[in-house]
């Protein structure tokens, strides 16, 4: 899989995921893109400077963020021009201490549900439950996520949400976007339920059920905490970008969340 092409596939799928945002901005150039919900939280305003990105590309992204007037995260490919980081520092963005890789998996994983039940969300009530779990993991107002992730879950469409249940309690969630590749998003497990296998259960079951013969693979943008889980499921890093946040922001749980 070509890394730059995968980044733009990521942008296409992120736009699908965030299409409920009332004021969504989506813009791109040859070596950059921005998907800005204009909500006041870093995690839902994402930009990427891909391989070959220049200082001018960095300036364009900085300008877009300023015009939107939102906190944002900027991922800088390990193959971007060195001058890009100079421009980001000049705009007072701050780098995170560890890279957050763009990862790709070419093989359909085997579902590992036990001891949890994993179901696709089909009702608005269960979608609200999933949003609440995700909001807790992001430390974000659930009303922001409810707007950004709004859709009708009763329809089969290009976005799906999955919950791992322990009895009647939802304990881990993941969103998928569907196309030639499958995007993995908003994977969260509340702190009280981590390290119990719920994240592995919900992710593997969701991918196994969604992986049709035409699917070429699955991709995600991993946090450092989640990376070991994804590597254990045969995801591999195609890019090791540096993560930058706008002044006053902190790196959030972007594409996926903590291990569970």
C-alpha cells in the first residue's frame, strides 16, 4: 500500500465519519489535507502533512486552522520536508513526545469475542451509549461527539459502530468506515474495563464481520498506548508521523483509543 495514497484514503473516510458536523470543512492539496469539524476540541479537527509536504503546505494548513478558529492536531509524515516543522514551531504548535503511526493490516483477523458479546449498533439508543463511552475516553463533551458522529444507525451504510457487552453493560466501542479498505476509528474502553480483552474482542469481531472479499485491508492512526494491540493483530506501521497540536491543546486519543 502506497503511504501517501493511504493518507488520502484516511481523509476520505474521516470525512465520512465526521459528516454529521454542522460546519465541516474538508480541504486538501497534493501533500496535505484538513478535516475540521469546527467543534472546540483538538481530536475532532485533524490535519496531515504527507510525504513531500513543503513549508508552503504547512503555511496553508496553519492558515486554515486559524480561519476555523479551533484547536487542532497536525500529523507530519516522517517523509515531509524539514522546513515543515520550522513553520509549525513558528506558529507555536507543540510536538507530542512519541509518533502516532499510520497502520495497515492486509489480513482479515479472527474474531475473539469471549467472554464478551459484540454487536453492531442498530438503534439510536445504543449509538448514544457508544458515544458516551467514546466521549469518556476522549475527555470530550458527549454533545460534541453526538453532533460530529450523528447518523441513522438502522441503515446499512458506509459507517458502522460496534459495542462489546458484558451482560447489559457496554464496555468497549469502535467505529468502522467501509469502502475498498476499512477504517478503524474512535476505539475506546473506559478505564475500569481496560486490560480485560474487550478492545480486542470488539475490534476483531467488527473487522471479521465487515471483511468482505473485495476489502483490500484495514487502516488506522494509532496512539502509542494502542499500538501493541494493533501490532498483535498484524497491523504494521506505514508511516511514523510526528504529532503537533495548536497552542493550549494537548495530544488527544485520535484515531483509536487505549488498549482494552
